[in-house]
């Protein structure tokens, strides 16, 4: 009788436990990305671009002019392009191939003979301090526009490799597409690396006095894409990117990175954007210190998981996060000051989350739990705060400081890319383990007893690789080798296009 009496109790206890089902992150991501891309497609201009609807009252006046959005067509168009590319679209394939093609053509049409995607702003080398600072802000904006546009052109060229339909002849067609797509991308990169004396001072991309972590992270991503595409550009120029990052970090711990080198601390973001930018930039530049920085910075970032704080939204008082607690206090009414300090920890930041997602994804091989935890904290916040109805359904309100500057279009693109866990962007498909072959002791341990590594060829592109590399498929005499995750993924999607054949010694083992 006593056992029977316990049955209802056991059932009662079991019910709430069974109801606690895990969050379906995959479903949330798929739903959000589909809705976001649909919204972006509906808001594309007839000429193929996107216009930025940023607020003049964005509160980021230390870094951007009130009308910065009006001069950001290249950036917002590039961001929308990256969102489409990240979901597997290209100018040749995908549900949104037409929107992607039109945006790509618009970017190319904007490009001048020098490769520049934007015109140099009028400089103010002399004059009042405020005029010089305004010139600096305009120059920063011009560089950001050009770098985002350059990255989009490189990613278009990368997408051309995977636009085949699976036939053997598609490899020849893909090569022709890459050849056509790489030219404008190389021209844009060459403008970055050109002698500063041969172009306007606004485009001195590695000037240690003005360069920011925004620009350094984008420069590193450009360099990474160029290496992966084997683009004929001046890669030596990018070696100073790491030096500039270390200039910014000088005197700081690896756990927190300032926005730019500044004696007075004006550009201080307490790691909410600058730290993940530095982390991913180190990976893009194959800098071994990146692993140490991840170990230091990962817990710091995860201690402040994503929150959609509506206190920092359009219509609320301006709270410039770069200005520090003192300035934040003066800009916020007494009733709101409790949420303004610390001024960076509790704000929504679509742009910061974009870089955090890139950083944690890149370190997934080194710290898979870090990526799982970050994704689990971000996805529900993003999903729940996406507009579900009305004319803006599928977009996100511009809540964070950068999205307030550059508008709903940019914020939605950043959020969409970050929600694309299976992101097709080359810059999102890097991995900390890509630098492992340079760690000789680890390579030695792994290949102990396996015999001497042999020279092989990537099955997809024919690039020379070693048998002890990261990417292979099969076993024994039918092992196939690949130069990176992109070409391994391409083979797995279209194996019939890369059927074994007599393609020369070293193509397979």
C-alpha cells in the first residue's frame, strides 16, 4: 500500500521534469535567418544597393558624424551581401541569387579606376581642433566602407568556387567565374596596400595614430581571404596588422583590448567589441598568441552574455559607450543612471555579438564548450527580439550603438550572419586549428609511427598539400586530401563532380 501511495507523487514530480525540453537552437536559427533575408530582400533598392536608415541621434558622436548613415551605402550593401552569401547564396546560385548579383554589380559599378569603393572625404589638415577631429571621423568612415566592400568582393569570389551543379565540367565553369569575380576584389585590395603617398590621406589604413580595432579586424579578414583565394596581392603589406594590434594592446592584459591606442582612454570599450575583434584578427593572421588571448578573454566575454537592453534603443537618451562612465552619467537622466554604469556591460550590441560569434566559432576546435555556451546564450536572445509581425517583420530594431549609427539594415545583417551557425562565409569558416601545422612539436606527436608525410594534391583545386594536413576523406588507398574545410565541404556536397581519376601523382594515395 505504501508503494502505491507513492505513485501519484512520483508522477507529479516527473511531469515538470519532462516538460523541460532543451531549446531547439537549430530551428530558431533557421527561422530567424529565413525571415531576416526575406526582409533584406524586400528592402533592396532598385539599383541593387541598400540605403542606411541610421539615426542622427545615435549618441556615438565621438566616432561618427550625425549623418554618417548617409555616407554608408557601400558598407550596408556589403553587409547585406555577406548575410546572403553566408546562407549559401551567390550571384549564380541560391534562392536570393538575383538580389546577390544586383548588389555585387552595384559595388563594382561604384569602384573607381584606383580600386577605391568610396571617394576620399574632404580633409582638414589645419583649422580648429573640432574640424580636425571631424576630418578624422570622416576618414574612419571612408576606410570602414571600403574595407567592408572589399571583404564582400572577396567573399563573392570565394562563392564562385561553389556555384557548380555537380557535373565534372562545373569545375571549369567555376574557375572562369572565380577569374571574373577576383579582378574587382584584387583591385579593391590593391587600393588598400598602395603607397599612402599615392592616395588621399584619409586612406592611410595602418596609421598607428588613427587606426582602430574595427579597421584592424577587417584588414586581417581581408588578408585571410586573400590567402585562401591565392589572390595576387601584396601580402607582405599586411604583416604590420599584428604589430598595430599589439600597439593597441600595449600595457593591457589579453582579457581586455581597447578600441584604439589612446593615452586618455577616450576609446575604451571594455572588451565588448575590441577584444573579440582582436581574437579573430589574430587567427586570421595566424598569430600563435591568439590561443593565449582566447584563454584569457573567453571567460571575460561569457561573464557578460548577450542581453537585449531596451534602455539603449532609438528614442532613449544617448549613451556613447566609448566615452567612459563619467561621460555616460552626464548624458543620462538621474533615473536611468543605474543602468548606465558600467556603460558597456548591459547594452545590446549587434556589432559586438557579430565579432564574438566569429571569435567563438573560430576557437570551437580549441574550446568547443565556449562556442556551445556562447551560441546557447545568443540565439534565444536574437530569436525572441526579432520583429515577428508588421512591415518590419524579420528585422531587428537598431538597439546597439553601431546599429543606431548605420540603421536597421546593418543591424539586421550583423544579426543574420551571427545566427548562421553553418555560415558559408570564408571568413567565418576559419579555425584555430588551421595554424596547427606550424606547431612542429604537435605535428610530430600526431604523426609518430605514421611514417614520413607525403606530398599530395587537393582533390578540388590541385593545390599542393601534405598527407599529415588537417583535411582528408577516406582511408588507405582511397584517401583524398583537401587544402582546407571549404574544399572538403565542396567534395562532400558534390562527390560525383570529383570522381577518382588519373589526375597525376600525388592526387590520391
